[in-house]
C-alpha cells in the first residue's frame, strides 16, 4: 500500500475559501476513488494558520495512478483549487506493516 501525504499552504486571505473547497470538494472526491483505503485530513493550527494536509492510503500504485495520472509524483490540483494555494507539497511512502 502507498501512503500519499499532500500539504498545501493557502494564499493570504484564502484560508476560509480553501477550507470550504477542501471539506466539500476535495475530501469527497478522494474518498470516492476506487482503490482508496483511508483518508485523514488535517486543518490549520495556530502555529501553521494557513496549512492543510491530507494523508491518503492507496491500495497500490495502479489505484493511485488511476486517480492522479501518470504524473502521480506531483500534486493533483483541480483548477478551482489552484488559485487558492500558494505552495503545495506531495510525499509518498510504503505503508509500514503493523
């Protein structure tokens, strides 16, 4: 299984607008994908007031590629999201067995 950690820092003044998008568009979209095992979202804290994250666990690389495309190593950004985000980061890991 593949762990995909996606973080964004919003544009100044765009936190509320991004949070609405994050909760009502991005999360439902990811949760509906075939091959998604789990999704955990994080919202800003006082020390990181404009930063959000989403931690996804995908069944395998094929499932992740079906969602993110052949360019899966880069963040998957929707057009309406792009104007709200100042920086984006993506990291991938193998899921450590318990």
